[in-house]
C-alpha cells in the first residue's frame, strides 16, 4: 500500500488519539482505532510478527523485512500512542480527580457514537450475531462492576498485568487502564512512568509485547472466519462499557492507603438528579455532544483511503 508522508502524519494523529483514550480508565484505544479505520490493518500487521518475518530479514534483507512488517504504519502509529499515553496520563489523572463529571461526559458521548459506527459495519444480522452482541455487552458490564484489587508491585505480577492490559487496550470497548486498576497495577505503572523507573517500565512492556503478539493472532483469525460475529461481540463490549463511563457515580467502597489517601474501589452509576454534589448537567450534556461529534470526524477521516 503506497502512502505519502501526510498519510503517516494522519496515522500518528490517530495514534495520539488512541494513546489519550487508553490513558483514561474506562476508554479503549481500540475503539478509536476501529472508528478511524485502521483496526483490522493494525491487528493484521501485529500478527505478522512471527518466525517467517525474521526468516525474511536474514534471507532478503532489512528492506523486505520492513515491508512485510508494515513497519512505516506501525512506527507512525506507535509513536503517536506512546507520546500521547505518557504525556496524557498525568493530565487524565488531574481531570479525573478534579473534574470527573466533565471528562466522563465527553467520553460517554464518544462511546455512544462508537456503538453506532461499529455496529453499522455488521453486514448480516442473525441469531448468532445477536447472541454475540448480548454476550459482549454482558462481559463488559460485568468487568465494569468488579472492585479494584490492592496495589501489587511484584515484577512477575507486573509482567502478567501488562500482557492482560494490552489485550484489553486493543479490544474496542474494554479499557486497558481500567483493567490495570482492577488488577491493582495502574498506580504502580503511573508511578513508574512519573519516576522514570526503567526496570518496572521494561517489565510491563515485556508483558505487553507477549500479550499483544499472542492475542493479535486470535483476533485476526476471528475476523477472517467470523467477521460479523466478531463485530457484534466488539459492539457489545463497547455497549457494556457505558456503565463505566457514566459521569454520575456514587462511591460504595473506599480504599485508604498507608498515607491516609482515600481512593474509590467500587462505584455505582446514579441519576444526575441524585448526585451528591454539583451535577454540572448543562456542561455535561454539551461535552457529550462534543464527544459524539468527535467520533463523526474520526469516522470521516477513517473512511478516506489511506
């Protein structure tokens, strides 16, 4: 596929959007990839990283290796994701702590629009597709109801947390950051990034690479053999995740660390009219609309030939 420099710049911008989404516990970068039209190419490119790829390197040289890898695409996308994820993580933490209703409102609108655009790609509806949609919604909803575990800094645990979280990050609707919170690894990773703890970052990255290479093969096979059912399952994931990004929450269980800092462990979605505090309903609705329209813009960009 022939691409110009401007095409790769657009791919990097999509990577920036994916990284920003993944930094927010409850929003999936996979959703952004799907809406912006690069999801299946991403999964296919990752799954091509195998033994035959390295045989090509030794037999035909670096140029053939890079072409088979789809290296320019992956490099442009990964650059955007990494830059955005690392830089936006601190901003996301600030917004979630100080303006939770507003940031969740934006992402709620974004995800509602995502359901429509991904769902409309299902070319044929039947009982299996409907069942897959319901199962996906049920799984995602159940995950959003899970309480968070205590923080764990074990290297082996961090490796497996990276492997599990990266699988969620490339699945539309299931947030990798939220999975890290449930596992008790989100704070460990954010502190490691903040403190530039290279050892912990590399352990997490190693787990993420193993998980990504393994899971991408499963997704590629599902898209090839069960395209509509897979799309329905992913649409269900996104639908079920709406519970996590509902802006108005009531905290049921808190966790207090050794420094006396309290963080919510289990929350329930409630009506804005029952919210204990300023509901900011007007601004919330405006941001929902902005989030909704953002997906229309991404979908329009994604529909253009890359």
